[in-house]
């Protein structure tokens, strides 16, 4: 895992493979936003059994390409409520143990797309920046997002995070979830992307510099 500080309270964790990414984040992520396990203490086996029964097979490591967790979701892991931790979880927690909360961690694999990064960064901004959150909520008023919200819950998300997910999917692309809703909400998506670009300029600049530095090192 390689971490990059994108903003004072936003960190990007990059992993060499999608499997390492998903296997590390699974319990952190699902404790935060699963419609079945949000706020609960659970084992990996319990989650795997539920996921397979709900979606037909345990394909979690292939299904999800990006992750995001606020520092509040990590507190029960630091407190020992999820003992025993997996080694991947211990390494992740050790990396952020000395960071001052509140902060937000987004995770992607090394082959992440630009859309993956936008989606996860949108979540971080929604949690960390009150001005961004207010602007997003104001833009969403007057738009019927219920169809997209239902698709999000059906995909496994808890209702408490639906507004955040609706906005992130519209910014990065919601067609895979509900093509018809994505078409109807295209004007809202354009407005949310304008808001995102204003607030994400700093973190995106950090990412651009990192990519430029990587290309330079590889060329030597």
C-alpha cells in the first residue's frame, strides 16, 4: 500500500492489485455503509456468507474497484472490537494511527480509472468539506433521484449513505446502476461535476504532479 496525502484531511491509498485493495478495505467499508452490516461487528466469514446468499456468489473482490472510509468508521477497529484483525487490516490501521481525526481515506488499485478516482474523491469532499456538502445538497433539491437511490440500496448500500452515493455516482457515471435514471438526471450530473471541479482542484493537482513524477522516474 502506497499512501498520498491529497489534502490536509484526505488520503489516497493505492494497492498493486484489485484483490489487495478489496481484501484490505472490506470490513472497514462494510462496517461503514453496508445495508446489512453498517455499525455492526462481524467476521469476514459472516460477510462472505451474506454476500453470496444475497448476490448469488461471493464476487466481492471483482465487483468493487474503489473504496472510501471516514476516520469515524475506523474507531471500533482501533478499539479492538474487531479482534482478531487480519494482517492487511493491521497494516492499514497502523498507517493512519497517528493521523488527527477527522480524516478520510480513499482506496484504489494501481489500474484505477479516472472515474474511479473522481467517485472516491467526491465521497471524501462530501465528508470533509461542509461548503461542498451544502452545495451538493442544494443542487440536488428539486431533482427526483429516487430511482437511482433504489438501485444504490439494491447494490448493497445502507440508506444512510444514499445521498452521498447518488452524488458520487452522478459525478463519475451512474449508467451501470440505472441507465434511465442517469439519462434523466444528466442536468444534475453536469451541475454536480461543476461543483466537484471547483472543490477538487487542489487534490487533483496533487494527483497530476504525482503522475508526472512517476512518468519522469520511469523515463530515466
